[in-house]
């Protein structure tokens, strides 16, 4: 009997792998959320797994398992038909209203065909990026990871999701920090704020809990009622809407330092925050959304990139404040002293083997945030010349959080 086994070259395998990933990222059969406001993360996982070099068959299996049953115990939902026609005259009217994601996709699809991708990003992102922290930063992740992967349709979805879930961090409220802090570094800015929280822990904590505890303020504050089911998203939206001077006092480095340096500094800091509370679901999002923001900034003209850094810094502080507590400066300083100069030899087989183990573990994780963590940390480990911080953080996997009691109520569409 003749051997009918297909023989493929390396080029064939690479092409097949690219075809699988492109097809999964271009899929349009599922809605961006399910069970109300839970984000469909499956394309983020595809980008991460592909970036980690996972074979196409395994990526497709991961994708199919996720859409049939997410780690929350629900399947993703089918795509919805547009209910409106969105155009340049009315697109801002529905911003943050959590309505008609499909119509926003149609709108940005049309505009991209007219303006090209650079033109669309340049024109619309200044309006959209203040809302980068909406949907627990997943709209930003969707867009930035799409740019990382080079997927046109996923970029369209990311823009639409930013509009759909927009919750502003109000960069228009920011003001320059006192000139006495003109030479302050990003790490010093974080430590200063941590110090203020330590000195005023009870007062600030009580203020936050009173603020987020008043759910009657949701409607007057323009917060969509669906976010009340979330807990975390409501707290963040309430904090971003109210704000605090510490969030708006913008250090000099934010607007004057080379954005490339700022992203490297910020990645180090949010990873340090993650090691203060390893496995913390909310802090992990600050890492994966920063990876997204870096790619978004890189896709914009140079004169818009500092504004992306400013939005990220303001929004990160809002997210951290929303928890009603802040990492202790002593613990931040201790961890920083451990890792600020610690480097791995990137050619050492021990570390190559450890990364292989981390990737293998990540592929087996149903919680898709974990392969995303390993992907970003490995990228930063390589980018930084082997900073040990990123290797250590990559192994601190998270667990899917328990849904709050508010999920016993039906979604608010």
C-alpha cells in the first residue's frame, strides 16, 4: 500500500501555523463579551500562545476549548447584529454606553478602508485612549495585542471595544508636578505615592470604601448599571470618575522622558507590584495592558506617544486606588533592592530550560491570563538583557476569580 503520509517542509509548517493563527484572529462568529460584561479573551490567548511558539494544532485546541466553556463556566456568546448605523457624526454619542459593539466594528471597518490603519489610529485614539481602563483593561489588551500580532480585524474589534466599554481616566484633569520634583524617576514617583498612602492609610482607605460603597451614585456618575454586577469594574469606574490629586499630578518624566524608556520603567514597576502580591488578578492586568499600550503608542505618531504614557500612568493610579489600599513602601523597596540589578545570563542553558518549563506549564493552564503573563515576561526578559525579575514573575500564575454574588442577577443589557 502506498504511503500517503503528507510530507511538509519547515516553510510549509510555518505557513500552516501562520494560517491557523490568522484565521482564529480573523474569526467574527463570537461576541466580545459573555454573561454581561465578562470579556471573551480567546484571541489574547491565541496571540500569546503563538508568540510562545506553541504548535498550531495545540493553539486551535486551546481556542476551541475556551469558546465552548470558559474558565468561568460559561461558553462565549455568538456575534450580534448591528442595531444602529454609527458614523462620524454620532460615534461619540454612544461612547461608553456598552451598546452595539457590532455597529462600532462596522464603523471602524469602513473608516479603516477609507483612511488606512495609521490614519484611523491617529484620528480616533486620542478620543478613545482616556477610556483605556474600561472593561478591566481588556479593550486595550485586545487592541494592543492585535497590533502586536498584526491582525487587521482584531484591531478593528479593539477600537470598537474601546468605544463600547469606555470609562475615562480624565487626563484633561492632569497638571504638572511641582518643579521641585523635576528630576524624579518613575520608581521614585511610585515610592512617593506609596509613602503618602502609608501615612494616610486609614483616611484614604475609608474615603475609597465610602466612595465605592455608595452605589446610588452610579447613575449620576454616568456608570453603566451592568458594572454594578462586576464589583471590580464598578470600583474602578467610580474611582476614575471621582479622581484624586495624586492621580492627576503628573511627574515630569511622563511627558518629557523618551516613551520607550518610560514603558521599560513602567513594566519594571508593575511587575514589581505584581511580586508584592503574586497571583493578584487585577495587578496582572496592569502587566498585560502595559504590553498593549506600548504597542499602541508605537503605532502612533511621535507627537502622540507621551499622551499614551500619561493616560496609562493616570489610569494605573486610579486602578490601584480603587482597591482601597496601596503596597507598603518598605516591601516595594525591599523587592526593588533584590531585583533592580539582578541579571540572568541569557545564554545559560538553565534559564533556557526554565523558560521551556514555564511555557509548557502555561499551555496547560485553562486560565488564559497565565500564558499571557509568560509571553510578556519572556519578551521583557529578553528585551532587558535577562532581568531576573521577569523570570521570577513569569512563574507566579493566577487563578480565575470567584464571581461575586451580584452575578446571581441577570445581565443589564
